[in-house]
C-alpha cells in the first residue's frame, strides 16, 4: 500500500501521468501544496457577487446623476479581476514527491511554470533549509521543496523522508 501524506492525490493534479502508480505496490508519494478554502466554482461565484455589488452601486449613483462613480466602479472591478486572476494562477502551486525504483521523482508547479527533477535515493541527503523548506541533495544538486505547504506538513514529510533515507537498500530494487 502506498504511503500518502498531506492532501493525497486528486484527479487533474500536476503530472498525473508522470506519477501514475500503475501496478507498483511499493510506490510512496507526498503532495506538498497549500489548501484552498474555496473550490474554483465558489471562487468564481465570489468574484461575480463582488462585481455585481459594485455594478449595482455604480448604477444607483448613475441614476442619481453621478456618472463618474461608474468609471471608478469599473476600475475597481478590473483591479478585483486582476487580483482574482493572480490568485487563481497560483492556487495549484506546490510539489509532488514520489519514490519509485530507487529514484525520488520531484514535480512542481509555480504559476504557469512546471518543472520535473529526479534524485538518486541511494545518494540522497535530506535537511531542513532556510524558512523551513525541505532540502533534497544528491550528487551536488540541491532541490528545495515545500514552499507552499503548511509548516506542520513540511515537518511530517521531512521526518518521513529522513526515515526513508535511513532504510537499507534492497538488492536490485533500490529503496521503495
């Protein structure tokens, strides 16, 4: 049974195909991602309600003979839309770590940028870095993960990765 911590996996997550578990029972994975309080549908509805209230206020003042309020309400809705778009762009930021066949696969997303990396588990060193990030080092490379995850989740994943690194390597299989 795979060990899944954090939020687990959801359909549509970044790299769903790259992390398909298939028939491998010994796959371990972690999801390091912030939790969003609103679903995308709720988030969109919130924006529409706020824009509707602003439009209603603008229309009210338009009927009272103050057309400039409409201009400022329009600017307000544009600024609100920009802020909501920026938030939506980064709502899925985070990393997914997976151990498969002696390799630690790392896939992450930050805005529109997606990245992948892999580190040899036999040479892996795990440490807590600046700001509580998890530092993964192997062969002179350092990958920092966990910037979007809550501190408690990062500590839990850090402890589990340290335990994993301490496990003996099975002949021909690597650590799993």
